[in-house]
C-alpha cells in the first residue's frame, strides 16, 4: 500500500470519527432538551385563598431558614441588587438579596402565591451576618432546594398557557403591583418532581411606580421600586370601554397589557377572597414599618376594589 493510499484511509477514518462524535452529541442534546421539556407545565393551581398564610409564604414554617450558622459560598453576578449564595445552619442553600428590592419582592411573592401562582420560596430576615462580607438589614433569602432543577427562561408568548385566564391574570398582576420589569430573563422554569413550574423569579421592582410616560426609552423617567408612597399615589384602572379594561402601565412589555372584563373578573374573583389580615401579613413579612404596612394595605385593597368594579360583575364588585 503506497503512502497516498494510507493517508487517504487515515483521513477517511478521522472524518468518520468526527461525524460519529457530532451525531452522538446532537442526540445527547436532544435527550437533554427532551428531559428539560418533560413534565406537567404549571403556572397556577387552585388553592383555598382564604386559608393561605401570607406571612410565612409559599415555604411555610417548614422551610424557614436556620440562621444559627451562615456559610458564604460565592457572590452571585448580574442584576440590580448585590446577591450572595449562602448555606444556613441546616445546610440548605439560599440566595441572599440586599438592597431596595428585598422587601418588595418578599411581599409580591406572597400576594401571587396566596392566590395560587407558583413562585420562588423566600423569606425576609431583618438582620443577617455573612462571614467575610458584613452584617446587613432587610435581606431577602430565596431558596435553592436540592430537589429543584432551575431550567431555561420562558416567554410571555408561545408558552403552554397562551390565551388562558391564568396567564392573563399573571400579566394583570404585574400591573397591579407596578412591576415595570417583566422581561423574559426574569422568568424561569423550575423542574420539581413531575412538574415544570413557570415562575417569575425576580419581582423586586414592585410597589413603586412605573415610568412617567409611554414613550420609548423615556418611559424610565420617574419609575421607582419599593416606594410605598409612590405606589399608593399611582393609578391602576383608568377606564373600561365595552369589554376592554384599560390599565395605567408604563413599563417593559407594554404591548401585553391588554385585558378584558373577563380577565378582570377572573383575577378579582381570587383577590377579593384575601382578608385584610392576609394582605397586612404580606407586608409584615417584609418588615415594613407599621405606617407603610397601613399605606400598602390600603392601596392594595383600593386596587382590588377597582378591579372588582371593572369586572362588571356586581357579585364581585360588592365584595370590595
């Protein structure tokens, strides 16, 4: 066999091996994607709203962090707020968020989970010492359970819940709490057991006000986060035109903020079942001052009333 023949065989073998590895890699990626997409998609589930604990939130008493010992793991990169990954005294992992989004996110999660939406599990601690980093006030701890896999982002369109009352209700809740940053990168699919849970992972810009106008780029002027006075003074429902409910919203993804009286009816039917105590508990859990708890509770109740009246259903409107 001459040299050229041997070289040709060698090159053919290399090409075949490369193609084989490529095919194996593609099949492995397909299998990985199939695993990510496996399971029942869940956005909202029916709960007994009246019985929900909005102080302890979706994690309840059992998942409360053990603050007897804190171990620093690493700093989490990205986002507006400084964040650290830590372990508590029981060995459970948490992401600690500092700054002005900690309180508002804690309360927003409780209002959403209280009416049945799947959410992250979080708690606010009034003071936390992280070894080597310092002592901080009003720290939000968000759980990272070992049995929950954090998957890919999900989009507001093209998901399993398109055109459902549940998805429309979630969009309407973003306007309700003045979350002006509902971008796709804040959405995550959590794989837990047989479920794929469609969760909004970052709700920190809530309970302030959205931008001052609807102009591109300029809408950012005047926006705020975690400002109870701003939230209490801002508008919510601006009118009802036949079966269309208009909301005041100058934030990202404004195009999705289109609602009907049926959407308002569905969401109001849940929110009107929250008691004054439950609403107060959602803000007590975030360590707001008594003055701010009163202000935010009144503002939330007022918005529930606006939504109920916009629904056009007198049975709901008369509840608030």
